[in-house]
């Protein structure tokens, strides 16, 4: 770093400290502590009633008693399958050389308890290290007292505790654990869960930093934080301004790792990987692990162990899924209105495809008398927080959102999820419907699709390997016919020129999925397909009706014969070009033989 850069960074840090000074002074007026819900003043562990091992499954996992008590307060006495599997693996194994940590890649369905599966072992280890540090500090202090008495001196007095809110005592945060999340809502949800788990742990502090929030407040919250939950962008901003140091991070957790790359965080992750190079353990959790995520994991993890509890292809036993075909937008809107008037709905999320659709639909629902608000990435963070808080407090019944809410929202009273607009990616469907039916609760996921959306519906079926169960609303039945399911992958789809109507009885086309894939459908078909999928015999170039596309063998023969290849039009029956050997033209493509015949007769084919 150059001298100018160093001076600039120091100036920025001093500026940020000045920004935080007013907030810190206001905070310090109350008992010289930080009365922030993200920084607890928890109870002492020895004040808790012991939990019997036979009554609580978390005791059998070897977790600290304050964490077990917090789980009990939240109503959880038995760990889920992913927690029961991942927590023992995440905890350190003690050997002759010390503690041995294992890197993990854990895949499990939404709502299965992945957040607690990585928070509990990390918090347990931090709590153990804290207790060891306190014990070592007490032993060192007692040694100094004994040494003074032995020398006939007065015992030393403990130094006065420095006020951490005083700017003179400012010190950059050095957390021991870091959790990265792709969205602000998910980061806030993870931090909220961590706060609930450490309320009985004396001294463990949690902080979360996300974009769109004031720097001064976040700098104050970072003081003495042991675990930080963050989105990558704001975390690196604070690191570059020297408000936080990442060289002491021992545990790095990447939550919803697949979403990280989708949002373009690859460069940020690489930088964080370098800043935390001395960490002991790396864990990645997600409901879906695409191949690109596994490639990323191979670069930043040490021989990770893969744990797959269940896959997106396994059916959500607690979620009932339904599909309704609609003729148009108005028809889809009428069916949504019918569903939203169901008195059994406690709260629901209505997913839209775009921000414009989200705002328009929320306004329509409000005018129809529903208590609904919109949530998407274009809103300010403060407004997003207020609307999510209103949802959690039950003040809002319907949340209309884009995929920004597909992850990180855990509200027990959400009984229904409506896919008014289909997701851009099939895997996002799994995360959307996972907002209901969480932690053993039941839920209903309803999808509305127009005829033009049929390919997206089929992509979701291919991804989940589960066919949709179609249903109709009495009195709102679709007038159009139900779309026919495409053939299974590998047997070919009609592409650009497929089908009988536009050139070819064979199922070939521009993008057929034949054995060679690419542009072909049949064994060697070009842009179009052969009649019935079988290759037609090659015909001489001079035959106007069987022109076909000019291939390499013909060019080589013409070259050796010393003649120049004649110009070939769209194609005929020999090796069809755009389209196949359909009934419209004997020659093949959309104009096929007519164009070829016209070329050789001196007339343009029609």
C-alpha cells in the first residue's frame, strides 16, 4: 500500500469514528454499555438449571449448557436430521496435536434447520475458547498476587475497565467467526437466530453488517463482536476503512453458497478468502449445490466432507404443491384473488417475477382490500426492514416480493406461498416454496402459469423430478387446452424447424436434444431433422429436388474435379437445412425444394 493510500485509509477510518462518535456518546450515557439487541448482556451460565440428557437431544451432541438452554427456550428439544449429522462433524476432534477441524459442504432442503446446524458448533467453540481465556487470565492474575505476597508487597489492583464507547479507546473489531450471506434479509435472519442462541452465554456478542444501513450504527455494533454476520460488499467496505480486521477469523461459514455466485460475489469471496487465510474451518451450506459451487469449494476448502441429507428432488412432505393453468394475466389475477380470500390463510408470500410486477400487484391487492406490502431490491433498506418486521409482528397478511425474499425469511405463521410469476431459475422454486412448511409445519404452495410459461414449468419439473399436480378453480377453468408435456430429455424436442407445420415430420430443429445434441436431433441431422429420424441417402449435387446443404464431401469432390462449387440455397431432401422432410415441400425446408429447383431453372422458387 502506498503512502497516499495509507493516509487516505487512516483519514477514512478517522472520519468513520467521528461519524460514530455521536451515536457512541448517546449509547454510553446508559450505564456505559451498548443497549443493542444484537449485543446481549446475557445471564451467567451457572445460573441456569441443568437440562437432563434424556430430555433433550442437544445435550447428547455435547453442546454447552447455555446453548442447550437457549434451544429449550425456543421450543426445540430434539435436533433435526441435518443438525444431528452436521454438528458432531463441525465440532473439533481433539488429538495429540490439538484440535482438528473438518471443512464441510452440507446440502439440505429449505426449512430443515441448516442455520442452527452451523451456528451451534461455532458458538460452542467460541464459548469454550472464551472460558479457557478467562481461566488463563484468572490464573495469571492469581500468580501475580501470590508473587507480590511472597515478596512482601501489596497485592496489585485490577486496572479500571476502559469504556469501549469512548473514541480514545476505539479498536477495530477482530471477530473469531464470520458468516457470509448473499442477501440482507438472510443476514438479518441469521443474526437474529444467533442472538436467540447466545442469550444465556455471558460475553458472546453478535453483530451483523449489511448494505443500506448507517455506517455509524454498524461500527458501534462491531465493537467486541465475536461473531459477525455480513453481506460481502459492506464487510469489505468496513475492512478497507479499518473498522474490522479479518486476520483473527477462525471459522468461515458461507450460507446459501449457490446464491453467492448468482449475485456476482465471486471476486468478493476470493478477497475474503485471502483475508481469512489462517482460518481453521470453512463450511458451506445450501439447499442446492451446482457444479460451479463445488468448483469454488475445491479452491477455498481443504478436502471438504460432503453431507447431503436430502436433495431438491425429494418431495417436501409437509408442503402441498398445486399448479393452475391460466389463459391470461386477468385470469391468473382472478384465481389469485379467489385463493387470497381463503379464511384458512394466516399469512402468505406472493412471489412476482419483476420489481414492476411486484409493485403493481401489491397496489392491486391493497385496492382490493387486502393488507399487503411489496418487498424488492429497489427499496431502501430501512423500508425493507420495517415491512419485514410488520410481517413478523402479524401487521401484514400478504407480502408481495421478488426472489429477494426467497431465502432468509422464517415466519412460522406463513401458511401459503403463491408463485404469481415464475422464477427465472428452476432452483429458485425450491427456495420459494421453502418459506412455508418449515421445521415440521405444514404449508401449501400454489403456482399460476400461463400457456407461454409452459417451458419454465417443465424446467421446474425436470429440476425437482416431480410432476406438478394440476388443479382448477370451479368457475375459473381455463378455456385453452392444457399444455402437453414435452418429451423426456435425450429423446429430442422440436426446435427451430421441428414439427410437421414448419418443415419436417422428424422432431429435428434448431436445438434438438439428440445423441449429438447441439443443432441436431437425429443421428447426423443438421439444422433440421430427417423424416422419422433416419438419415436420407445422399443425392448428387446436380439433382435440383434433392439439393440439400453443401457438405464437406461435395466440396472436396468438386475441388479434385477442378470445378467451383455452385451456390446452394436453403436445402432439399438429401441433407435438409432449416426444417426437415415435411409434407409442405418435397425438398425439405420452409421453401426447400422449391428454392433449389428455382435456382437451377433460372427462376426464383416461390
